[in-house]
């Protein structure tokens, strides 16, 4: 279904959609085709659904003429910010924490959960792998 069709069938409403086809231009993903999951009457519920959306599911208002999503990459920014903020003392403390058996056990469980398809650290596989490598190298 195209966005225009959704807008005609559900005027002036929030809708939860699965993105079926899209194309990217710069930092913007333009949605070409969607599958309607459901209409949402309550704006607060629409916000809640949007915040919980994953894997190509979005919530939008049919008052918008175009259906597009701004692409933001926070993973590199977060890692860079953490690297700049940590003092030498904090780095030493971090090293001590990651030698703790309880912490290591939790990380090993998180790694197992990851392999089993359960997200436990973040949405970035690279970021999670980098954390585990850093810990194992210390």
C-alpha cells in the first residue's frame, strides 16, 4: 500500500505501519510502500507505540504529505563522547569493574542472549562486539 492510499482511508489519524519498500537520499529514508498494522486514535498511545517501534515499524500521522524518516547514527557519537569524557581514574575503575566475576558472568550471559536473538546491550552488533573485545583484551 502506498502512503497516499493510507492517507485517504485513514484521514487525520495516527497509523502504525510496517515499511515494505523505501529508498534513501542522504540522511533521509523515503518510504515507498507500507503495510498497515493498525490505526491509532489516541496521540499518547501513538507516541508510546512510536517509542517502542523496531525493525521497520513506524508510527506517523496521515496529515503528513510525505512519509519519510530522518536517519541518525548515534552509535559513533556515543562511543566518541564516552572516550573523551573518561579520566585516567575512571579508566582504572572501569578496568577493575570488568575483572569482577559477576560482571564477566553478566557479559557472558549477554553474549549468549545475543546469539539466541535476544537484544541485551544495544541495537548495534558492532558496538556490542567492540565492548566484548575491549574487555577480553584487558
